C-alpha cells in the first residue's frame, strides 16, 4: 500500500474528504519527523513506537573491489511494533 492508497482507505473508513485525510496524514508524518529530528520518540499505545537508534561506526567491505571501508556512525529512524499490533497480525 502506498501513501495514496492509505489516504483513500482512511478517507473511506473515517468518512472524510480525501483532501482532509491527505492533510491529516501529511501532518502526522511531519509531526513524527520533527520529533525524531529532535531525538524524541512517538509512542502510540497498542500500535508501536517511532524512535531514533544510533549506529556505531563500523568496517564494511566494498562488494565490487573487496576493499575494507569505514562506515560512519549515524542516527537512523526505527519503528518497534507494539504488543497489540503483533497479536493482530499473527
């Protein structure tokens, strides 16, 4: 499912205009993104948690040349599914 299909599905289920639903989805994405930029987290009880994980610097291998390369440390977004979500998709 892509973003357009998600907006349409939510619009139908919530009986909202597609344009209102699209604004809602975009606002949700913007809010989560801004919170993660500030190193925070967003917890939706029963659904899951969006957070930031720090990956340490490590050594990798260039698959073309076989040479060892350094991979810089970085922060990456992470989603951890909540218990209720995990149980619903079993």
